[in-house]
């Protein structure tokens, strides 16, 4: 296994997931502002590793197959776990999370089939914008409680609807590209 700095940053994001889940479970049981804020802090730090691992990998030429596999997986684990926990807290509608997770599974499946045929369907700018919009939506949703008189939840929901639109649109774009490539392979 090639555990260079970029891959270790990606693994840090994976290891942040159980910490996030535990903090949000505490929030669910005890309704403490502190656990919500700590969960938001863990989420922000983990999300920053997404930018850092890519920067390090490109800058130091540390791009590996392990990193290509782990990076999108880490994103899906972090964002999916946060969304599922927010449904459990009653802070996010379940249908939105179902649409987002189904898109992620569909795109992952399409990439797997394409890879089996020797075609790489790389992340495009829409997919990256989708991930950024999901992260930006989740931060105020995780904070949830009013801070200095500002209620972050409505902002988080607005951003989540934007993220949902980008999620669906980018998923359709991946589906179109997959179909176009599939026709060339057959």
C-alpha cells in the first residue's frame, strides 16, 4: 500500500467519519450545542483534507491508484454519513438524502462498469462543484443552533437545495457521458 502524504490526508477524512457520527449521536441523545459545534468542526477539518490531499498529490506528483480510489470514497463516506445523521436529528428531509446517495451509488457503479471496459470517467467540474456545494450546505446544517442571533439552518437548507440541483444535474451529465462512451465500446 502506498501511504504517501496525500493518501494519509485522504485516510484522515475516512477516520473522521466515526468521530463525526459519534458526535452527532451524542447530539441526538443529549441535545447539546457543544456536540453539534464539535461535529461541525470535525466536518470542516475533514473537508479541508479534501483540498489538501489533491493539492499535495498534484504538487508532489504523488498521484496513485490508491488515492484515485480512496479520495472519492472518502468524500462519499463523509458527506453521506453527515447527511444520514442529519436526517436522524430531524434537521434534513430524508428524500433529499435518498436522492443524493442514489446519485452517488449510480455514478460509482457507472464508473466501475466503464473502468472494467478500460474507460476512465473522471470527475468533471460539475462533480467537483457538487461536492463543494454539499460541503458548504452541510456546515451551517451541522451548526444548526443560532449563533450570535443568526440561525444557520435556513441558509444550510437553501444551500442544500442548490447542492441537490447540482447533484442531479451532474449525475445526469455522468449518465450521458457513460452512455456516450458505452455506445463507442459496444
